[in-house]
C-alpha cells in the first residue's frame, strides 16, 4: 500500500459532489459539511437544472503519512487569483468562475454531472470529474480524478487572462464512489413553485483506487 484514499463527497437528493484522494489497494475517508444552491429549485417534476456547491472537509484519515486531514471542496463557485496583465505588466486581482454542474430531475430522482475542485490544507489540489444517479435523499456517485479544471474570468480587464487553469497535484489517476444524504431547510418546498433552492450537506464517503 503506497498511498491511501482521502475523500470527501456531498450529495443533495438530486445532486452529489465528490472530492477524492485515493490510491490502489488502500482506503480512507473524510467528513464533509457544506451547502448547495440549485437553479431552478428542485421540485416535484423533472426538469434541467444547474447547481453550485461549497463545503469543508475535516477528520480525513489515511494510512499514508503526512496526508492532509482537511480541505475545502467547490463546484460552480468563484475564486480570486492574482494574475499578470499582458498589456500593463501589473499584477491584477481577477475573479474566475468554476464550471457550473448540471443535472436533470427533481426531488424524487435525478442524474447529474460536473467537475469539483478540492484544495487540501497543504495547498495541493485535486480536480474531480463525476456523475451521479439519485433517488430521494440518497445519491450514488462515481468519479475519477481529472488532470485539470479551467475557470472563466468574471471581471477581467484588457490584458488579463480570460481563463485560469488549476492542475491536479495530488491523487492523480485515482477514482472514487459512494452515497451521502442532504438536508433541505424545508423539504415541503419540493411541492412549491420555487422548489428547493438550497440544501445543507453532511456526511462521509469511502474510496478505493
């Protein structure tokens, strides 16, 4: 066993996001607390939707010495980076948007796919490409670590990079899967015109490489 898995995931009835760190013939896990936002809200009828997610990873355990025990995970969020302006030569602060995740379904069942970014406590990063199938508050997910994720500038000035790429620096080539649950503030919102627009996420997931 050269490496262990360190993972985190979120699933929200119609949605799940996973953030792994895995290696062959080993196992591990993390606890996750976070929040997801849906547009349009999840309702009783099936429809296309997009969503974003942000959460914290804690209590990560692994048989590999020195593995980070905490981190953050996000999808569809914005990140602020300092970049060099090719026109002025100055360092500009630019906000970049992660790709929104997408799905089809509602509160009762759904399928989704997207990319998630994990930033570990030591500054290393893991990009995940994932897909999910779900029913009610339980979602099955499968995922693999991707080489990179590309973000799009929200407020770039002339000369600022219009995209920003973050590479995977930890757990390249690994895969993961699991099941978690979601806690909407008001489950009865599934039967309203607005639907469930946000949901709290908590749980854990195990991975295998």
